[in-house]
C-alpha cells in the first residue's frame, strides 16, 4: 500500500510540473506584453514599466519560471 501511494504521489508531482511548464511557455508564446494586457491600451510607459517590474517580467525567462 505504501509503494502504491508513493508511486501515485510521484506521478501527481510529475504531472503538476509538466502542466506548469507547458502553461508557462504557452503564455510566453502569446504575442504582446502581459503588462499592457493588465493595464489596458491607454496605459502610460511609466505604468507599464512599473507593472513589468512588479510581475518580474524584466527578469530572464529561467528566473521567471523559478
């Protein structure tokens, strides 16, 4: 019973990791800036830069993933 639960837990963790990775990279493939999507088209450049920094979008992709 213990090995069954351990195997199922490992499978669940692997599935969550794969799903999170796929979703992360699919979001990166969508054209446009997520900060502009949050703020709207009438946002100023200062607002866009502030939201970009808050969301961590100014960091490298590997750092964003972590």
